[in-house]
C-alpha cells in the first residue's frame, strides 16, 4: 500500500519547512529546496534531518 496522498500534502521538510513531494519510486519524500530525500519505511515517512539522504544535483 502506498503512502496516503493527503498525508504528503500536509507534510513539510523539517529543515526548511518547505513542501515535499513523493519521488518517482514512491519510497521517499523529496525536498527540492534542501535537495534531501526523506525515506519511507513500512509506509511511514521518516521526517528526520539526520535520516535524510542528500541528493545529487
């Protein structure tokens, strides 16, 4: 089961408070401003800056 789209709409990046969106694979939330990927584990987004993955680009 995928993450609820209503949940994604209310979540914000904990670092910059900006909007996040689901990545193409559906396994993480991306903050384009910070260039970070917050992983989704067992359908739960891990919204911790220390757990975020820095994206290339």
